[in-house]
């Protein structure tokens, strides 16, 4: 078994290509091989286990994908190797050795790691990660654990990052998910605290609550590295103070308040975790709350939260451990005495996806804008330094295929709509809603649409000859099988103000406003749909992504990593003979703004009638009032909302969209180019999602993720070079 024949992620063979055809792992992007890590396919326990790629790293351990010979299944293998954040050791071959000055510390931490393994091995419960085996070799310890697919609560919150003195999440959980989260965590604590003697986890943070398949009802508790048997008095030099998460640690863990470590310690951490999940911001840490002898209360919770649940969270965050709940049973009793929050029930079977809507006519101009904010006249040469002459037209070669007849028919439909107006609706059965807001101008629009009809007529009748279509035209490339590709919009080169002014409400520090020029390019009118991506999966044998039970078809594809999106663009490029890719971050914002300079392309404010975001929260800008709206709780079919002035749908909300650019907080130039696939740098995402507050769907709002990340909030939109 080696890298030439097996995948380092799923261990299936053969795997001659860089990207595994079985699991989709792209070995070409894997940069986890170094002298500090075990080599790929290294053997443990005389060949019983094999080492695969790195799944995660922490200050005192590395987690690898693993393979069990005989059982022929994948596992996770956690190795004690304190060399990342705490360089106590180094590797010589396969052997881990302590650095000379840290011999005692290495021995202490190694013993603690072994104790974690022994603790975990005592439990067999669906709320606690399972340990199958414990190995001691190469002067270190290995935990053979079940391998979980999904994400941590931290990842589900969009990641946690330090902003000044505040630890902030990318977004908050909907309030209705708080009770299921609490109940799931209490089930785990009931098992741990019911052990004889009780096991105190002490690090029940968003990093250590794992959502299998992204589902709260399948929560598991991870990482028992700080767990302790029984109640122990701790000092300022406690382990928690050194390697825990101080923002979530109880005051007694850090030696800031007298008291023993016990169940109430876990309740403090759980309270801080729930507070963070519901508000998107961690509460002040224990050091801040105990500073100067003043015992500060926790900050307020969202006003619409269930009162009983809010009371429990506040009680868990009491400075004094004696004032907190003392047992899981007490918390459950308090809840029962309040609003009787029910425990989570199994998720119902997903409803069948809604019937596919009839295709909408693809008109390039919108009459409700008239001549206001038209797409920029297409110019292939455009910006300074670009190659070729500025022709003002887009040359488009139509391959000979039956699909040409569809363009011929579209040409007739456009011409007839222009001439007949409302009668065309009756002729073809198009309703006003299905026209999607595309209206026809009486004079200018008529001339332009007739011109386009003539161009399309020529395209359909004169095969294999270049023809002219209108500036900023909606078009579709043809695939090898003669079917049409995704709907694209050609945009001219231009210069715009990227980022946001300092006065913009809700802006973040990574939105420095600056002028950017972009060359002519085409961009998808919609985000890539499940129907389009599933076709790619079917053709290539790739595993289709999850739809979270919401339906596929015309909904935007979700649960795709940056590498998944890139693979789709490469496949589409081969199918069409054109250069498809992801848009750069600058191209994305240029197209999303569509000539506007306001926070949203709709103006200074936004409503849930215009975009799919979490409408339980208002934007907050003074001139927008306190308007809220609906929270749909999932993606909506593409094109459900009015397009922006250049014809793009869903650039506000629905799904975060991958760009091809590496994330650069200071906008140092990375926003104008595509990064290479072999780097592990964070990638930029734009647009916000169905689960974000309105400030995140602003045109300037940015987010970042590892290129390997998949979740139900992110998809992608295509770009194409011209």
C-alpha cells in the first residue's frame, strides 16, 4: 500500500490519478507531508494500521486518516506529538523524542494523553467519540478512534476568530436550534458526570462539539485531553490555563475564583458555548469578568430567545460555581418548570423536491430599469494592457448540433414578443412571474431585441461562421453532446470601487476601499445548480454532495469544497472547449455591484423579499429602521428573486460563493487573480447565505474558508474568460 496505488484518504485502490475517483480527495493539493508528520502509509502495530492524510492538528496531537487491515475500514488515528503550538518534541524517523530541556514536561503530557485514551475507552455512547484501540510505540501513544464525517460546531458557526478583545463567529445559530444543541450536550454530560468517579470534561467548547453529517441531533463530544476524574481543586498553573480555551474556561479553572473543579465547571463552558452559538460572539472571558475584583454579569442574550433557555444560560455563566446548576438533572428540571422545551426528535423524511419550473426566457435587458444601470457595453479589449482590439462585439462560434434549433426558436420568440407584446404570453404560456421581471422597452428595447433576434437567426442558420451577439449578452456554450451549458452573462472591462467606505454600517476591517480594474469576462447568471453539478458527478463517477434534505434540481449546489468547484470548472472547460473557472474576488464584486456603490445593489437597505438571508435580524443602519422579515432556513431555487441591474440572480444571500482568489485581509492584490490549487491558503467566499444576518449579504462582505471545507451554506458561481 503506497501513494502510487492507494488514496491517502479512503485507502481504496487503484488510485493512479491525483484525485480519487472513489472519495474525491485531491492528493495534488495535499501539503501535509513533512518531517514533522508520519509518512503516508506508515505502518503501526506490525502492519495492522496504516497512516493516511492529516485530518487535523492541535497543540498536543495530530489526527490522521487510518486504515485497519483485516477489518478493511477507515478510522481516525490520534498521535501524541507536542510539536505544533508547544514544541516539546521532534520526530526522528518514526520515533518521537522529547527535546532535552522538556523531558519532564513531555513525560507528564504523554501520561495525560494516555489517561485521555483510557478515559474514552470506558465509554460506549452515541454522544461520545469512540476509542477502538490504544497503542504505545515509537515512544508515543496512538488512539485508534471512529472516523467522523461532518464538522465541529465552530465550523458550523463559520469559524471563530479574535477581533480585538472579542472572539467572534462568522454567524449565529437560529434560536430554534439552541434547545436541540443543549439537550444533545446534556446527554453527553449525563454519561460523563454519572461515571464513578465523575468525568469532568472542562473543554466543552465549539471546537469539541462535533456535528456528524452537520446535524445537531448527531452531536458527539471530542477531545478529552483536559478531562479529570472527580472534583479537584485547581491553581493558576492548571492545565486549563495553559492549553484550554480561556474564553470558555470557568473562573475556577483559571484560579480566578475559589472552588473545586466539578460538574458546574462543565456547565460554565457549555453556557459560554451556547451564548456564542446564539449571539455570534463569545462572552467576555473569566479574566475580564473578574478583573479588578468586580464580578461582571454576562452580557444580554437575544431578546427573542426562549425565556427558560435564556435563564439556564445565564445561570451556567455565574462566576461562582455554587450559583450555577449542580447537575444535568437540575438543568432539565429548570427547563421542565419553564417552557418544557422538548428534546430533539428524529428528523422527518425530507419532502420531495418541488417540481422544476419551466425555463425562463433569457432576455438581456430589464425594462423596470430602462436605460438606468444597463450592463456596461461589451468591449473585449477594455482595460489597459489587455490584448487584442476593442471590437465591441463578442465572437461566438456555434457548433453544428441540434441545439442550434433552440437558438433559432428563441430568436423567433424574442421577435414575436416584441411585436405581439402581451399576446406572446398566451402563445407560449409564459406568465409575468416566469418572465422574472424582464420587461420590454417600447422603442429602444424593441430595436435591441429585434437586433438580437436577427443575430440569433443568423447563428442558427449559418453554421460554423462567427456571428455577432449583443453587448453584455446572455449566452450558453454548447457541450460535446449538443446540450446547452450554464447561462452566462458577458461583461465589459471596467474600473470600480471595491470594498466599503468606513461609514458603511456592518463593515469589517478587511474591506479596505480601493479602485480595481477588471478585464472583460463572463459570469454565471445563477449559482451552479444541483442539476448541473449532478450531471458532472454522473459523468465522472464522482460522489454527489448532500442536499441536506431540501431537494436538488434548481437549488444551488451545496456541500462542495473549493476543490470540488474547481473540478467542475475543469470538466466544463473540456466539455465546451472554453475556459471556465471560478471568478476572482474582484470580478465577483464587480458583477454583484452592477455599477452600484451602496451596501446592497438594491440600495442602502435590503429585505427578505429581495434576498434569502436570516430575516429575523434587521440590517441595523439608522436609515433602514428595524425591519425584519422571514427566515427560510434553507436554500431557495436559483432565480427566486429579482436580478441585479446586470441580470445576475442571488448575489445577496442563498449561498456563499467560492472565488478563485486566496483570502488577503489587506487587499494586497490577491483579489484580482486566481490562486493555484496546490496551496492550502484560505479562499475567499462572497455573497452571504440563507443563514446569515443581512450585514453579511452586503456587496463588500467577505468570508474565508479552507479549500477543503464543505458545508450547507456554500456553493459557487462560474466565470469564463473571453
